C-alpha cells in the first residue's frame, strides 16, 4: 500500500502545497504571537489622576471639578511652604484659587499676584497650538505652583480632562543634566543647542524628549541614519522625565508629557479618526509601511498610550504634528482605538494571518481552495 502511494504522481505536488501552506500559517501565527507578547508590556489604558503630585514644588495639589467659571478651589497640603494655583480659564473668564501650604486646608484666598504670574508663565511657553491642541494656551484647566505652569488639560479639573499634560518636577533637573551630558551632549551640544550631527533640542517641549527617549530612538545608534529605528530603551520612564526636565529648563515649551484618561473614550470614533488621519501611512491595521527616500511609518503594535498621544501632538520625524485639527477628546479616542483594537484585535473568522488583509487571505484561498480543488479533479480524472 505504501509503495503504491509513493508511486502516485499527485503525492509530490500535494506535499509541496501542504508544506508551503502550513509554513505560511505557522509564520503568520508566530508574527501575531510575537506582537501580542510585545504589547503585553505596553500600557493599554492610563488614567489622568485627579491629584497631581508636584514633587518639584514640595506640594501635592488637588483641583476639584467646578461648573462655575467664577471660582475654583485647590486644596493643597505640604510639609514645606509652597503656593499652588489652580486656574480654570476660558476665552472670556479666568478663575483662580490660591492655597498656602503653610496654612493647611481651608486657608483659601484669591491671589491676583499668583494669577498674573501664572498667566505670564503661560505666555512664556512656546507652542504653536491653541485651545484643545496640547497647549496650555486656551486650556480650560491650568495648575500653577509658585507662578509656574505644572499641569493643564481641556477639562475643568485634572480628573475631568481627556488628557492631563504634566511638567516633570524641577527636582529632576540636576539628574537629567548628568544623564544628558553623558549620552546626549556629544551630538546635541552641552546646552542642547545642536550641532552638525544633530538638531537643537531647546524649545521642543517635554513630550518630544519623552517620546524619543522612551521609544529607544534616542540615543541614536548612529547620527547618519535616515530615520531612527525603535529599539529597547536605554533609559526607563523616570530617567526619560529627568532628561526632559533638564532640556525644558533651558527653554520652557509645550506640550508637556500627556497622561491619557481612557474613561469616556469612544473606540468607534477613534477608528474613524484613525482611518482619516493615520491609516494612509501606518495602514489601517497599524502595522506600519514604507514611505519615500528610505523613511517609513513605524508599527503601532507596541506603542504605549502616552507614546501615541505624544506622537500625535509633537509629530516625530516625518509625521505631522496634529495641533489644530484634533482636540484632546479626539486624540483620546484614537489612543483608545490603537491600544485596544489594533494591539488586541478580535478575529471572529479565525486566524488573523498577521493582519495583512486580502493578500494573506487570497494566498490561503488559492493554496488550499484552488490547489485542493485541482488535486481532487486530477484524482478523479486518474481514476476515470
């Protein structure tokens, strides 16, 4: 029986088809498994805290929600004297409550000097965006400490903001300077002024620095690369914030580091916005694609929520910065779609085949459908 089977002229092509098909399926399954394993390290949902810890000022401030544009209260407790100002601003009105830490809870009064200092700090921050564009200028909520903007968002409080943008504490500047001098200054200059090998970093904002460092693109493997590749990060998130704190101290700018509040996000809206604004380069499955002149749009399968929001606001590499056509609520929806649906897809039809779309599906259909049908026809003809 075995000898007769080996003499069958259809055995070899059938074996080749089956072997090729199984290897292709196992390969795409391995790709999916690798992507799923990588995304387990990504943050799929982060919540903007209602309480913002301001270690640099020695204070912890909580700004409650208020629907009245005439007043807003910030409760502040600390072991060292500090002044925190929570400012709820709108195009027509500004409300400020100042609490002295030395006076404890309940020692609240309106401070005109703090309000003016906060407004001066906002005006001094360089960023092209307006309201709901990742900028403190025009934001509904602004948290100031000792006249410096430490956080802002589009809600009427930290907890109600779709994205809360926070400034790294000033206490991290010294440590950030040491890290910068060790790993960054050789290309970007001792004061981040730039050189022939690398661009200046003054005035780019903490979110830009945090994105490039946490994704491993900086420090770069070589300054001669056309586009920096994502690789395992040299520094952890805390060290990245330290470097961002030092660079931002040289020339304060925005956007600050975003913390996405996933509650209230609409994945369906995010899918629509992603298809209109992102899929042309990153593909609808977020797998990334080649662009022009040796550049490419990277995969989104291992990006964290903070990295997605930072990329949208800062526009790294060839990517445009979305500072006018997407507000914070829309950015949150896109982040939810990327971190939930793209990174954890649901495949009710079976194996996802790497998310490569009709190419992979057509290959499987031709291999097993048409190929199997041809073998059956040859078998029937041979028996006839």
